[in-house]
C-alpha cells in the first residue's frame, strides 16, 4: 500500500516555537517545516530538536531531497548538521541531497560542518529574486528580509498549488508585493510590534493577510507573548477581522494542501 504521506501534498509543523526564551524552554518545539509534495520531501529550517520531532512522526530524513535554510539563527539552524547527515544516509553511500542557504550561513562561520559537504549532491546559495527547483517542486526567494542576518522567505509552486513561507523579518511593504499565493505561512513572534527587534507581530500579520488575500493563512514561530495570548484565539480574531481563514499552527499539525481546492 502506498504511504499516504507520499501521495498527497502536506506540510507538517515539526515545531511552532520561535525566539530565544521559547527555544531554551521548548514549551513549543522548534523543528521546522516538513514538506511532502507529490513524493518530493523537503525540510525547511531544522531548528533544535528537528531530528527528535521528525523521527517520532516517522518522517524519514533519508527520503529528503533537500534542506532549505531561511537564515542562520539557531532556532532555524540548530539541527542542520544532524539532518544533513541523515538525509545523506550517513555519507555511507553515494552523495545524496541538496542544501540551500544564504551566503552568510556558509561563509565565515558556516552552519554546516565541512566534512558533511562531501556527503551532499550539492549546496545552492539563496539570493534575492532567484528561482530553484527540487524534483517536481520549484521555489523562489523573491526578496531579502529585514533581519539581523541574511534572510529569505520562499514562494513554492507545485503542479497544483502555490504557498509562501514568510520567514523572520521586520515588516516592510515589499512582503506584500512578494508572496501572493494560495497559502501563507507567517512567522509571527510577537503579539505587539517591538521595535527595534526585526520580527513580525500580529498587526503586521493582519496587514499582510489583508493585502495578499490568500485562501488560508497559518501563523507559526511563536514567542512567549504570542503563546501567553493563545495563538488559536488570535487566529480566530484575525479570521473574523479579515474574512480569511487564519489558523494557528500546533506542534505536529499536518496541513493538507487539498484544503486549498475549490
Ligand atoms: Zn531569526
């Protein structure tokens, strides 16, 4: 029997926590996003605990085609090395899998150990406005985010669907020009804006959702202020205010892209 997770298009939230205090306490997990898109498996932002969160859900790293890193911060990159080694089947066979990351995650203080690079088929550097493909999936990194390190979000296209991952950033209008798609996944660390810290807050998310009008928006990457405010209640309020279905991700939640049909 065919594994259902490999036949449909799903996004599994291996963790929904973000920022330092949340990560240090693991009140919410920090494992990143696992995409299963028509048989192509892709991992985004393997934060601390990714190997634990993925294996306990029977998601096999040796089936991954690629790992994509939005930026080098620890809550996104903590498990890069163990996940690269697992994707490459321990480096025991022929080189396997691709790693995508911004240049500054690979240069002076690389997030990936040099000996692991030989286990991979290749490394691709993410740049503003570039397009990439992995199996039957393509994605672009439309715009550089405003964040203390080089950071990109991604807009994915499968044969049937489009969805965007708006990784860490301060709000700027370019976000609303760059990520139009059926599904928006937005990293919302703060309940209220906290300048000068370069993260999105709930009012920012509301503005983005209102402008881009996706079929569905999923909030994730919650810091402590979001967690205390109950993200699912915030999502419900945003749905009422915007008329768009807004969901708060939960650790382990699997979103089936067929929900975007019709
Ligand atoms: Zn960050």
